[in-house]
């Protein structure tokens, strides 16, 4: 083929064989193979020639390159065949270049990507020929696929910008991030994807103000709908074939910002909590060289250590210097053990703070070992000074009396054991003394408990002054003290020491400018004669004290075996009384009260009886004092109230005439009246008895012991509809000015005056005066113990209102009292007079 200037082309003059050889040489130097395609006039497609490198690419020879019925090579992937054939047919029509790109299946079954081009030319007979080369681009296509996969499956948005800052390429994550499609983003200025404050022209610069290089930058992104979001983006500059590009990787950090905000809030809250704790939060570290340091200390250390947190973190010796040498050694040993065993460290230390105050700290922390071998404790340390002081206070209260600051009974027992061992080894006696201040209750009642406490303290100081160095004195209760006298080898010396103390205790003390005469009664029990252990000796000394009190003030009494028997009897009676309460052995007996004008029964007094299966019927004279002493009298009274109220209600429901029943209560119950009032309210509510038919009797001595309290209680009972009377009147020391204030309805003359009114002018005068006084105060008078007609006539002559006694009836059990009421028995005065 000639050129335009008529010269021969480079291939002119070459034979066909030479041309084929040159073409094969050229093909051999390419990563592919040459081919010739032929389309006959009837449309049949065939491949008459393939280059020798075919086998190197697909692993098969030219003879295996067959075509199917449509003229498509069988090695072409089935998915690419239709498009490939359509391109061939089109190229044959237009005689243009056919871009060849398809997947082929090698002999090993692998997919190879082939790419090339072939120019169609038509021969004179209508045949179309294509001569072309196919290049193996498998590695490149795989790299493209991997890049595409990375782009499409990356969680972060990836944008490629051109040198003008316009979007060239964006992955799926980028489309989702900005809510634009890839086509819509292509060619878009990147700055339009940012909120207005971040749209700065210098963003695509390196250095100040730019986002290229230097790690991630935080901006405000802008979505399609105008919504903004926090955006973190990293940008790098790349050059590709001389072209400047920017690759941006971005992500929505809304969740991270929320987490960071929550963390900051949590940190602030924790710091606030740590700052408000009565102590400090800390992180302590023990390095491999054994040094103790602090990497964090809360503000709390300022308040109770008196140092700044920074000061403690810079110089940990500040804390160590606050400890005594012993405390420092204990602290380091505990910390070392915790580090070795990796166990939580509980510490309790006494420190001398910067303000000079001694404080107790309690810390709890848990260790963690770091890779460098150091151990870190995160913990909290609180100020427990108040708790330690309270513990010391409780410890003091456990063994000492807070008023007199003397040892208490527990401390006395503890010290006795040591003294007993020493005395037993020496063969020397000991003396246990039980001391009671005589008539101390009068001081409390008249001067008040504040003055009484001061008198008690002064008396304790006085008694202590008379003791030896090794003697022990303790406050047992109220005005009772225990003393242990030791250090005397001879009984005579011990007795003299006891008598000296007794003599010293009979004196006066001055309190707030007033002089108080005091006397002390003493009961003594000797070791080993009267007992071997502390409890036995104390019990015997108290028995001796009770005997001394009975003999009068300022009495000294040594224990005897006869007292032991009496104490044992009392204790036995107490136990039996408790069982009697549980088993309901207490019964009311009723003694009628008779009107001295009409002779009719107008009331009755309930008298408690104890019907013991073991002892039989026990007299109240025997068990009432014991019940009052051991506190069982309240329970007995409550049983009597309930039984008497129920019985009276039952009689009324039987149609018997309603009359009141009077129940005796002790002075103890009036002193602690809350329980008494509650018992009365419960009794009336449970039984349904009208309160008019329940009366309460209080002895004169009990009423006058604390008159103001008794008046208040009686008024409360009157407001409840319950009448009160004073029993055994004349045996106490009533003040008329006080008596007239009592809202009572009756006075009961004690039987000791009534018995001798006929023979003793003094008793007759006393009874006359009581009746006259009661009449003046508008009170009823009941005479007790009326046993003779002469008593009756005397009382009627005085105008006494009522009587009770054996003249009319002894105390009766409920069945007999019911029969008496049903009978309607009366006191017949004329018959009595004739008798």
C-alpha cells in the first residue's frame, strides 16, 4: 500500500509469511494473544487464526477455540456472550472498531478478563474480517473490584475531590452521609456539603486553617434536607499522573459526641460527688521501687487533711508524714500485702492533719496491676473521726457510768476476777459492799433530778476519797453503789476499812450553795466466806443491804446465812409469781361496801387472791411486796381489772343491781401511768362495762409521793368516767392543801383506826376528824375493818357514809358474791342493835 507521497510503506515488499512472523513476534511480546475473526456473507462467524500466546493466557490451543451455533466463542463467560455478539454484529454493519472486553474461562476453570479492539473490513465477496489483539487485564480488573468493594462496603464516607475541590467520586457511605446520590454529588463543590461557618476557601490547603493533613478535623456537615450534624473528616493530598487529587474520609460523630457529652457529665457528676464526700477519692500507685504516690486526689482531702490535692500528688510524702511511725509501718505493710495478694485493701489510720487535729480515716480500695509491674489502687477514704469518737463513747458507756464516771457493774465484775485470783493466791479476804443512799428519793422528789444528780456525784466523790489505791467502786443503779475492798491480809484490818468507809459516808454535801445531810446504809459480803464468784457475793451483799435498810438509816450489816435463805425464798416466790401470771392463777375476791343509812350494798372492793397449785391460797401480804419489787405488780393489776370488769358486766347482764367495783393499783402504776391508762381503756373497750361501775383505789402514801403527777392521773381517769378513792387514809402524811386538789370521790379510813375506836380515844378522835374533813371536802367516807356492832354504831353516829368488814361479809369469791347480790341481802341495823 503506497503512502501519500508515492513511497512504499514499511510492510511493502514483505511476503505473507514474513508479515505473519512479524505479527507473531509482536503478539509474543504482549500479555495476550492475537486473533482473526471472520463473518461470512451468510452471517456465520468463525475464528480462523489465534496467536501462539493463546495457550499462555487460557491454557488451551487454537484447535480448542470452538464457537457455538450463534458464532460466539465457547470460552466466553455465558453472562457476556449476548453483549459481545451484539457488538460484533454492529461492528460488521458499520465497519467500525469493535471494543473487545469480556470474561473467558481458562482450561483450569478460572475467569480471565480480556480486553482489546478489532477494526472490521469488508472483502469483495461480502466477507467481514477483524484482526485484533486481546490483552489479559485480569489483575487490573481484580484490583478495581477490590477497590470498588472497599469503596462500597466501607463504613466511612470516602470522597475523591479534584484540585478545584469538586467531588469526583463518592462511595455508598458518602451518599448516605450527605443524603445525595453519587451522580448528584459528582462535580459538586465540597464546601456546599458543610455548614456556613465551615465554608472556608482555605480548607483544601495544608497548614493553618486547612484540613489537608494533620489528622482528623471536626466540622459541621450539611445534609440534603438542611439538617446539620457533627462531621469528622481526614483529608490527604495525592498526585496521579500529574493530577492533584484529595481523598477525604468522613464520618458522622453524633453518637460519639453524645457519648463524650455523657462521659463529661458523668465525670463532672463523679467529681461533684467526690468533692462532696466527707473524705477523698484517690488513685494510689505503688511503683516497682516501692515508692507510694498519688495520681489523682479529690478536693475532699483539703477539708480533713488540710492540704491541696496538687500538693499531695506532687509530694506523696506529705501524707506519710501525717502518720506516726507505727501507723506508717502498718500502712506500708498492709499496702504491700494487698499488692502481693492482689486483694482489696481496707485501711483505718489515725492522721495528724494540717490543721493540727487528729483524725481517723477509713479507706477501701481495689488493686490493679499494670504492665510495667506497678500496682494501682482506686478507692475512697472517708473521715470516720466522729464514728471513732462515738465508738470510744460507747466503749466508755459499756464499762462506765456517764453521770459519776465510775465503773459500772460490768467493769466491776471484770476487775473482781483479777482481784479474786490475787487474793486467793495470797490467802487474803475480800469484801464486796452494796451501798445505798438513804432517802435519796426524797431529794429527787423535792429538789428535782438535776439537784439529785449533783448530790449523787458529790456522795460518790466522798465515798471514793475513803477507798484504798487498789479498791474498786462502781455505780450499780440509781443510788446504789458497789465497792470491792482489797489488799488486807487480816480480817480485822478489812473490817476496820469497812467501818471507816461507813463512818465517812454519814455526813453532808454542798450542792449549789445548799447543804444536804446524807447517810449511807451498807451491806457486806466477804470472800471466800460468803461466796466464791462476783455474782454470788453481790447478791449476798444486796441481801445484807436490804436487811440494813429495814433496820433504819446509816446501818451497816454483814451477810448471814439466814439472809441467804430469805433471799432464796424471795427469788423462788418471784419465779412462782411469773408462772402464776402466765397460767392465770390470780383471782378476785369481792368484799361488799354497805350504805350506813339504808343498809344496802352500794359497792364492792376487789381483793386479789393467789390460788397456787403448789402453795395453796397465798395471802396478798406475802406476795404483793415481792410483786412490786420485781415489777410483776403491773401484770397482776391488769389481770384484776379485766376479770373484775368482766364479772361485774356479767352480773349486770344477769339482771343484778349495777354497783361499782373498786380495784387497787400500786403507787408504781401511778408513777408510770401511761400503761395503767392504756389498760383501763382496753378493759372498758373489751368488756363493754360502763366506766361508772369501775373505780380505782390508790393508797395515801402512793398519792402523796408525787402528788402533782397523781392529781394529773386522777383527773385523767375522772375525765374517762372512772372514779378514784384514797385507800388506807390516815396512815400517810397527807397535806390538806394537796388533798383538796385531788378530784377524788371517796376516802377510806384505814382499819387500824377503826379497830380501836371504842377503846382508844385518840383513834376515835382521828376517825371523827377524818369524817368531818371528808364532809367538808364533799367526799364520801368508807370505814374499813368493821367487825363489831359497837364499831357500826360509832360510825353511824359520826355520819360515816359506808362500811366494809366482817360484820357484814368477809371477802367472797365471785359465785358467792353473785349469790349475795341476787339475794338482795342488807345490813339490818335494829337487829344488830338488839344483838
